């Protein structure tokens, strides 16, 4: 793989990884911050509604105790306690007073009962729920010795509507330890619903609702307005936690099995009720989901920029390296580049380029010096690259050795020529001497023998002639 692709791919991979990681971290940090902020806001709303609800109950309790604890009303207590026995009935002033209290506080009903919770007087005729009280409830009310009792009678309502009662015992002056009767006030749940329906800061899916320890609703669900509250089961983690004497906030599934942000607290009065405030998770993270689209666009733009910048950076890094590669490949084949090598900048690549330029120039000088040395020009100048220039030092050493060998060869040639001339002269002398000493004597002997032979032949000729003459 070419170095350009290596640099490009590695830089792009690092850039993409960094951008994606940063985008992921940025998104999750913003998301967690938004969720945390929403939970804080939801918790504040939950605390506010809890306080509003408790303030309403406490205020109602104080007002009712004040109204029904006045002297003029307590004077009627004995009569109310013995009303069944003496056939005593409330006068018009008392009825008017009860009607005014009911209208002033918008109660659903006010019932005067004897000490067995039998209705004596009621603002409206609906008193059937009293018949559902057990004897144990009556006995507990008598034994409680309290001046005000909250009672959740919702389970006695057959259609599933929540029923909240305020019960005020009427103690007889004849028997102050035991109530002679009861004032039973049925709360109008619309007032509580009004507090819960206030959704400021709750968005479009926010909801606060009441739930009792039986895991049934006590307020109307905004998502199921046509369903009776007690018909809706709320078996969620929030309900389980809140009735373990815990308060908190979590992301969980609500009674609709939808993921929500939830804040929950138990109401601090006698009823086992809790108030839960929730908002859909999707609505809570909607701003960050919208921001996610911008993050994706920005990420894509950054990726494109990374690709472009990396392309040019990869070229800027790889081109000098590839240029050096071509030069070094040529040098490896023994080809010295003719074109001048240029280096720009002062980074490591520029330093390598400068070193390569010096190497090429040194190679050229070395080549020229080698040519001059080969041509016998031993006086040619040569500058080594450094004190550790092995090739240059080797060439200088080789030049000196060749010079020495040439001088030695000339000397040997001269010595050989001198020895040859001396040998020729000695041979000439020896030849002359041998001619004088050997061949001269031989010729003399030959001459003498020839002379002797001639003399001999002459004698024979003479003898032959003499014989012929004698014949």
C-alpha cells in the first residue's frame, strides 16, 4: 500500500474516531444534563404540589376544628348525642349554618350522625357510603380520642370514585371521653384535582396524580379521563418505592407502561397517599433529540473537512517521501539523478531531502573521481563527505594504492628493461668470447685438417701420376 493511502487512511480513521467519540460524549453529556435538569424541575413541581396538598388539608383541618368547636355548636352536642332517643331535630339556624359551611368550602356533603354513624342530617341525600363502614371502624373512631380524623372511604364506593372523609367526633358534656356523634364531611375531589391539574413546567405529557397504598389511583388520570380512578392500577416502581418510606426520582415505566421521568413523595398526614409527578421520557429528551440532528449535520461537515484536510496533509507528507523514494530507487540501481534536488522547510523530511541531495552530490563527485582515477589522473581533487565517509576514504585509499602500484610497475618495467639490456650485453660478450675461444680454435683445427687432407690428396695424386707415367 502506498504511503499516501497509509497516511490518509490512518489520519481519517483517527479523525473520524475522535469526531464520533466527541459527538457521542457531547450528546450523552447534554442528554444526561437535560434529564437531570428535567428531574430537578419535576422534583420541584412534585414538592410544590405536595406542599399545596398538605397546606390545603392542614388549612381545612384547622378551619373545620374551629367552626365545629365553637361554644354555640358544642351546646348542641348533647342534643345531637341523644337526638335519636329524644327525637330532637336540628333547627333551621343549624341547618343554615351547615349549608353555609358546605357552600363556603365547597364540600360534597356534610352529615351529622349519631355515635353509631347513623345519619341524622345530611346536606344531600347520598349517604349510602356510611352503611359500608364496619363496626370495627366505628369502634376505632370512638377509641381514637382524636378531634379530627382523615378517612379514605374510596373502597366503599362501588363505581370506583375516590371518597375522602373528614370525621369530627362530637363529645358529649355528659360523657367527654366518648363521642356522642360525628360530623362526617365528604370532600369534593375537584378541589384536589385542580391542584394536580396545574401543569406549569410539566410540558404536554406531564402529570401529577395521587395514589394510595392499595396501588390504586385517587385522582383522575389525564390520559384516561373517562376511567374511574380506582379502576386504574398503578403497580409501578415509583409506588413500590414511595410506600417503603422512600422519596426520589427515577426513569421508569409508568402505569401506561411508557418510559417516563418520575418524582414521588408521600404526603405527610394520616392518609396512606403519595403524590407522583411524571413526564414522558420522549418529551423530556425532545430538545436533545432535535439537537442530535444538528450534531449529526456538524459531524458530517467535520468528517468532510477531515477528509479534505487529510487529503492535502497526506499529499504534503507523502509527496516528498515519494520523491525521495524515486531518487533512492535510482541510486539503488546505480543511476545518479541529473536534476538538482530541492528541499523546502526545516522539518525532518526536509533534513532527509538535504541529506539525500548531499548524498547524490557526493555520489557524483565520487563517480567523477573514480573516472579521473581510472584515467590515471591521480592528482584529481576529491573532498570526502565527513570523517566517517567510508566510500570516500576507500576511494582515496584505492587511488593511493593504484598510484603506488603504478609507480611500482613503472619501476619494475624500468628495472626489467635495464636487466634486459644488461643481459643482452653479457650475452653479446659471451658470444664474442665463445666465438673467439671456441669457434676460432675449431676453425684453426679444421684449417689444419684441411691443409693436411690437401697435402695427403696431393701426395696421392702425385703417386697416381707417377704410376701412370711408369706405365
